[in-house]
C-alpha cells in the first residue's frame, strides 16, 4: 500500500546523496554543500543552538573549509556522529571530513586508513576531582571510582595509567558528557576523566566551579584534528591548508578586522600576500579561487579569534591558550610556510 | 391503610409502603467507598497504604511541576530566579529550557518557516488512515490514502512535484497494465510484462523525465535535506514509513510462511526469526556502519534513509507474525469457500482472505506501530537527533549544561500522549471487532 | 510452460525463488568484499586474540585489561545473561502481582495498578532506563556522605548493608577453610572458575530436598493406609537445616561486611548502580506487559470456575492459586515467552547507563578501538540470535509440557 513512500524517499535521497567518487572536492562542488562530521554535542566544540545553528570550535573549521571551497560558510551539512559511527561515516563517504575531537593516533592513521591533516587543538587527558576529597595528585587515586566517556582513546589511557602505577580503580563508562557530568556531580564517581579541555568546559558550567580541581597530571597526548579519507590527497591538501591558513593568519596578524584591507591590495609582507592571494597562485595550485584563504578567514577570523569566541577565556568554558598558543608565544601551533 | 380485613385478621397490610431510602452508609460516596475501598480489614489497610503512597508522590511532584521557572536564558539564570523566589534551587523545575527549545524537540532543525509542511503531512496522515481505522469515515477518503504515499515524501523533503507524480504513474502502469494485459496474454504473463514495464519506467525514465518536467514547469517546494529532520517529527516519520512499507513486505512474508512451498517457506521463516531474534540496536548498528558496505561500491544513502530501511525490515518481521495471526484466525471454511468458487490462489487471497485477515489484524498492527514508534528512541544511540538525542545536544549547550529532569519529563509526556491514545484506540477496535464476530 | 503444469508448478516457483535468493546473497557478499577491499579491511577475526586494553567494572569471571577482546566479549555476554535472568524473574513476580491486583475489588489499588501499567507501557524503555539511573544517582547518598563523625547517611540493617549512589554493598559469603576453585577450560578465552564450596553446598541442598521428598512420600503412604498423616514438618526442617549447618561450619563460613575504605566501600558484594538501574527499568517495563497478559489470562477463565471454587469453600487466595492460575497459565505462557525474549533483547540498551553487557564490550568499546565493524556486529547478532533461539526453545518445550499435562 505504501511501498512508494520508500521509493519516493529513495528518489529524494538519491538527489541529495549522490554517489561518492574518488575526487571529493569535485563531489563537494557538484553537490554545493560540504558534509562535515561533528560531535553530537560537546560544549564549546560542537553543539546546535536554539535556532538549530551549529556552533563551536570544530564547527568553525568545517565552515572555513566550506567557505574556501564553495565560497559560502553556510553551505555545510553538519552530520552528528558518535564515537562509534564517526569512522564508518567518513570511510563510507557519507561525510567529506570529520572535525570531531578525534585524537590523531598511529592505528587510526595507518590501520583505519585516514589522513589527519593537522592539529587544531592540542589536548591531554586529565582528571577532575572535588576539592573536599583533598587529593592533589593522580597518583593518590588508588581505589577510586572513575567516570569515563566511552568510544574514545580515554579508556585505554586510563587502563594504562592505573596499570603502570599499580593502582586499582573502578571504571564507570558513560556515553555522553552530559551524563558523565551528572554522575560526577552526584558523587556517583570520585573522579571524572576526559580531555582537559572537556574538563575545563564541564567545570565552567557547574553551580560552584571552585569546589572542583583539575589534577596537574596529564596522562596522555591528545592531538585533536580534522581528518579525511586516505587516498584523496587533493582534498586532504585543501583541508590541511585551510587549517594552516587559519593558524598562519594569526601568526601574521591577519584578523577579521583588517582582512578586507589586507586582501584588497598587496602588503609589504610577501607571506601575507601569498596567503591572501594578492601575490602568487597558491589558490590555483589547490584548485580553488585565488582568494580562498580570504573567504575562509572571512567566516570567523583567524585561529585565535575562533578560539577566543568559542572556548577562550572570555567564554563560560574559559580555556587558556596553553599549548595551543602560536609557536612564537611558546605554544605548539606552527603553520608551515605559505610559499 | 384500608379497613377491609378488619374482622378476619387483626392486622394486615395490603398496600405497599413507599420505598425507603437505603441507609446513608450504603449509597452515595460513603456507600461507594465502603464497597470499594473499605470492604474488609485487608482492603482498608491497602487503601490507607495507597492513599499514603499517592500523597507522597504528589507532594514531591506537584510543587516541582508548578512552582517552576518558565522564562530564563540559561540554567544559571533559572537557579538565580529560584534562589530569589523560594530561597532554594532544589524541588523546582526549570521549564524555561522547554520554553526555549520545544520547537526544536518537535521538529528538529526543520526550517521554521516551513513548519506548515510537516504539520500538513501529519494532518493528511490522520485523514489518510481514517477510512482504514474508523468505520464512520467516508470511503471517498480512500483516495487520500492512495495519494498519501506520494504526497508525504514530497511535503517532507520538498523538491519538484514531478518526481512523486512520475513514481505514481509507475504504479498506474503496473496496475492498469496488468489488468489490461491479463485479458490479452494471460494473467501471469501480463503481470510479468507489467512489472518489467514498471521497473523500466522507475529505473530509467522517472529520473530524467522528472528532471525535464521540473525544468519545463518548475512546480515544487523548497527541498529540505533529511539531516535537518529531528525531534518527534523524526520519530513519527520513521514509525510511519516503517509501518507503511512493512505492511506489503509483512503480507508477503506471512503468506510465504504459510505456503507449502518448502524453500519459500524456509527463506521466509529464516528471515522472520532472524530479525525477531536480534535486538533492534544491532540492526541500527548495521544501518549506521554496515549498510553502505553491503551496497555496490560508491553507493551512499543518507543515514536517515538507512535507518528507515532497517527499521522497515525490523517492523516487517513483526508485521508478518501479526498478519499470520490474522490468517490463522480465519475459519477454514473461508479458504474452502474461495476454492469452491474456482478462484485461484491470488484471487482468493485478494478478494476473500486478505480483506478479512487484515481487518482482524488491525489491533496487532496498531500495537506494532506503538512498539516501533517507541523503539525509534534507539536511533539516539547511533547519533540521530530524535527527542532523546536532541536532549543530549541541548545539554551540551553551555547555557543548559546540567539540566536533566525537565527534558526527560517533557519527552516522556509527549511519548505517553501519543502511545496512550493509540493503545486506547486499539482497545476500542478490539471491542468493536469482537462484537462484529458474534 | 512449466509454470502452467500443476505437477511442476511448485517446483518451478521454488527453484526460481531459490535462484533469486542466492543471487541476492551473492550480490550482497560480492559488494561487501569489493567495498572491504577498497577500504583495505579484509574480513579477519585475528584481532579478537589481541589484548583488549580496557577495563570492565563488573565481571563474573576474572578479567584484566591485558586479556583478549574475545575474553572481554565473554565477560559482556555473562553480564547480559545475568541481567536478563534477574530481569525475567523480577518481571514475572511483579507482573503477576500487578496483574492480579488490577482485578482487585479495592478500587484505589486497581486504579494505581492501571496507572502503573499505562505509564510504563506507553513510554519508551530507553527513557525508563535512563530515568531509573538518574533516580538512583540523584536520590541516594554518595559514599562520602557516610564519612565523618556525624555522617549524613548510615548503613542499613545493623550496619551490614550500604546503599549508595554507586550501588548497593551487601555482605559477601566467605569461607575460611575454602576448598578452592575448580578451573575450567584451561587458558582459553572462555575459561572460568567454579567455586567448589558452592558445589558442595548445592549438593547438600539437593540431597536435603531429596530427603524431604522421601519423607513426604512416606507420610503420604501412611496417610493412605491409616488415614492419619504423621507430623513431618519438624523432621523436614531438620533434614534441611542440620546438614547445611554442619557443612557451613566445616567450610568455615562467615560473612564479609562492607566497610568504608578510602574512596569507596570495600569488602562485601557490590551490586553496581548500572546493573540495578537496568534491572529495575527492564523488569518494571516488562512487568507492565506481563501484568496485562496475566490479567487477560485470568479473565479468559470462565467465571464458573471461580464460583465453583467458592462453592467448594476455597478462600479467594486459594481459589487464585489452586484453580484460576493453573488454568490461566496455558493462555499466559506463550506471550510470556515473547516478553522474556523482548527483555533479553532490550538489555542491549545497557550502554545507555554504562552497564558492560555484550553490546557494551563487543559492540561498543571493542568495535570502537579496533574499527572492525563487520566482524563485531555479525558476531553480536549471532550471539543474540543464539540466546533468543535457546530461550524460545526451552520455553516452547515447557509450553508443550504444560499442554500435555492439561489434556
């Protein structure tokens, strides 16, 4: 009776989905939208607001890529992915790139066949604990009940840390950050462990943030970055250099305030000129317009501005730049030269 | 009082006294309470315990529901208002989150200026199912039912109107072609030719033709990508599509399971038992991670469609069992009567068996629908934004981080309204069908 | 044509169906292999032998993070079976109780039960699981509340049970002269230990029950021949208790009480919140369905049966137990089976509360960490399929037995 609902839906979806082929950039241009995988909800990194607009630090990377390729920062389809579905979504071509707090690891790069194009946030796994327990070091956590978010590298790091230090613990695996926060606040676990950025973001929303401390130990390296499929280097280059453009722009002092001035005429810094397309033909090499970086930067400014707007110290999340400062300021952000 | 018997008997009453009122303790509220609440020591104790229980629950819930904050921009603001008004933050609901996000919980990210489309689709759904579900609905509405499968996707996803029309024409080709050819070249050959013609039409002609027509005469709605679907709209959509599509598949499976063709029966039983033996969540894992792998290289459905496919298969297995029950409930005389009229298998199924079996099965179908509708909450586990999934997203907004009960209470309430009314309907139907049969 | 010849017709159709089915299967397998080739992930199950690397909080058999993925899956499987088993028992008890109470002549009780049934049946089970977890976490005291000179919370039942929002700690049985464990399956991933103490205790219990039955059989014989039934309850009680006490004393049985140590309670058996929440939600949800089945079954028994039982002088409780329920059972059992199946399948929603069942281990962390979706999901489905078929097999066997006895 209603078989055709299915057929009708098929035709409609056929129009929307299309067929993935080798050249992702051609697909994106033909489709007119970028399919970008994000988290279902991590404060400050990716979450939909009341109008259904996705906001956050990871989301900004997606928008910058969409602006660079399509010239329109709103031409992004955000695909919420879970820890389980993110890699298959990328591998199957459902999404063109994944920007979802994903740690760059050997096995993901080599075994799961993805290309990490860079790092947009240097993170590390930390511990948060109520102040009243009087714990000052993670080495004192023997016998504690630990809340962890599943589907990440977190649980493996945790197991390693406690095994190496010969301590016992009771893991409480939890699917989402929101649930973990609730259990932690109610005292169902003593410690909450996840990426330090997540801890800071979570703590910021507590009724009394001062009652909780983040322990000094960072037990793992978590370089988070956008990734694409193996084997499509043109597309990988586009995403990689869009990210680099955001980082480099901060280093050279290109901001959303002075962007239009700098892009309209060549400045006396050749590096800026090449970046903004007033000199050389970098855009052409990528297969994009000459002003691709201008469009990417036009969305929300450079890396520093995006950071400040979404997770910086002026936001409720209040993260300091730390490792994520420019290399000139003692951080790790170091964009290769635009030449 | 008359005096006629005065001589014979000293006193006899030969006229009725007016009826006395029953004692006050056995009528009205008191009598009812004595009969139903305090009929014995055990009952009295039970009643008192129950009353205490009700009082305890209401004392906890009512202040929370009614002494609450309705307008605030964030959970912290809510807490400040509570602190200012009642001096404490516990025991008061912060409905402001519902106030701000209820449209999102209902429609997901569907563009707000287009809300009329899902609403119209929903109203049309009610109209379309009315002739099937309610005897008093005029039969002319069946035309709406027939058109609905084509109108609904167009309303929901938008795009050119020619696509659905062309697909519908394919069905017309199938139906009328089979009828027309049946008289010329035999029913079976006619059917095969019609099916092949319809398949060719759908696979090779519909796409280009609807594109051409769309360019020539651009009648259409603004397309909406299925990623924007969410909230209760998504739950209802998945439920309706799954039940609608699973009905024909379920009928075929049920017939296959009943048939005496060994291999056909084995395939049908295998499929039904396999689907019924695994949890829906594993099928959703298949939808989210494996379905694209099973398809030809390069195929890419979007996730909502993949979920619909798997939920349809899931519902089909249950539907097959419901319809099998309907078939089994038919008296054998119906089959024999059909045979004696000289009807062949398909004719007797179409004209005699199925109309009756489906009618008996409607309550079962409704309960299957309720089950599928409730199970659509599982899609939140694979990252779709159904009401539960959205509640997680809302809680990751730093303004509402930490809110809990209000969202779940709202979601549970809406689910309850939907499912309860449907189950009431199903009970009404069962009662009606029962009287029909006696 | 073959199709018009009634002799070959069914054969033709079947051959066509078979070919169609095999073509479909071949097409799917071919696609899968082609796709996996492109992804560079050929089907192989070798990763199951690699160390899992993650910890599981609740395990019925010993496990550490250096054990293999297969072992982790086995631990998860046992957890699934545990919660399904507990859930089925509780759901049956609650369901029968509620079903009977819905027919109670106390209006208020019947109404409350109706509200319970409608509330649970019409809200998704996933929501109930999440809510049950939230209730446990929010309403119970944290272990830290037990600390200090004037703690906010105290242990229940003479300081033997601690109810916290991490779970319930109950005393555990310990044996100071334990017989040790019997190790099964050597070093394979399916290895597990069986406590010899438990086996001895069970053996004694079975022997006692056997002895009691012999006693009642003897009493029956005496009653039949003399008309007087000898008093047996004190002998029965003795048979049950004395050997058990002797065995327990020999094994050095004592209870290990939970006590606050460091961050948590130590000692005792820890029933985790995730288990309790899942168990509670699944059994209350399923009980609502079972209650309806029980009510339907009871209503299906004709009123004459009740009246006849009343005429014989049976009390309402006995009428229910001896006359109505045994007959209603025949109507009740088939749908009951499918509800047990549903409960088992619904236990796969355990990931919502972080209970590490097989969906949480094999279909969750293992799948995430290894990226072998096809192998994990197929194995997961296979496991559930086997469980389902086993349950329905056992229950159908029982169902047939009940039927035979009836006739």
